[in-house]
């Protein structure tokens, strides 16, 4: 008997796997990269004359605090959200075609999550995420991605109203650190857990679309 394999949407799982491998690479190599950069700071400074040693200590501190390498872990958050949005939109289009619905998700107003939830609930009549999904966590992940993508984690560049709204949970979420009231640093553990969270949501969504259509 010939076994048929459903290859629809197989690239979603593959992209999530590749991103997970990137996290593993960071986990294995980031500490060594930081130590190598610290040594390089002093090698470069010692070549100059009348060196202000405080410059070296400042650059070392930035490495220790994660400020200088924040874009490496931030990239995980941005890529995770990019995969999330792209997959949700693709599944919505697939279900829309299967149900012969004319209205598209991008015809609705609101944030991405607002549009996605309303579109699935009211238009497609197909559950986006199972009951009990942590919507607040998703919403905060979307906001965090925005800060990283559009301000490179510099809170001074975030609009004041947005920052006031986000400030309480940014300061009280394990794995997020604000350095000098300016830089938002995402720990590798936080990034890994965010990826695992989204991975579970998307695999469930894809599986349900496959089984239903």
C-alpha cells in the first residue's frame, strides 16, 4: 500500500526548525563571542596613546549587559513574529478559498491580532487558536517585536504614549532588561520560550487546517 504524505505547509515547520537551530547556535557560541570581543577591546585600546581606560570598561559593560549584542537575540523575536504573521495569513487565505469567502483579512481594520481574531471568528468561522490561548502574551510579543524592529530596542525612540502603556510589563517580565532607561535587552531564554510558544500555536493551527480541508 502506497502511503500518501501531506506536504501542504511543510515549510512552516521547516522555518520554525531553522530558527530553533539559530537559537541553539547562539546558546553555544554567544558567551565565547562576548569574551573574544572583550579581549579585542583592550587589544585595540592598547595600541593607542594616552588611552582613557574608562572607554574600555564602558564597552566591556555594554557587552556584559547585552546592549552591544541585543540585536542577536532580538532577531529571534522579529523572525518569530514574521513567521507567525505570514503563517496566520496563509492559513486564513487557504480557509477562505476552501470556504469560498470573498472578504479578505486585510479588508478589516485594527492591529494584526485584532484583524486575525475577528476574521477567523466572524468571517471564516474557524478557530484561530484553541480555547485557552494566551492572547495577552501574543499581544505583548507583537509590541515587543515592534520596539525591536522599529527602534532597535532603544526606548528613547519609542513614541511616548506607546512606552507609557508598555512600561509596566516591560519592567516586570522575566527575561527582559532595561539598561540605563534606554536599551531593551531580550535574554536568550526569553527568545527561546517565545519561539516555543509561537511554534506550538502555529503547528496546532496548521494541523487543524490540514485535517479540516
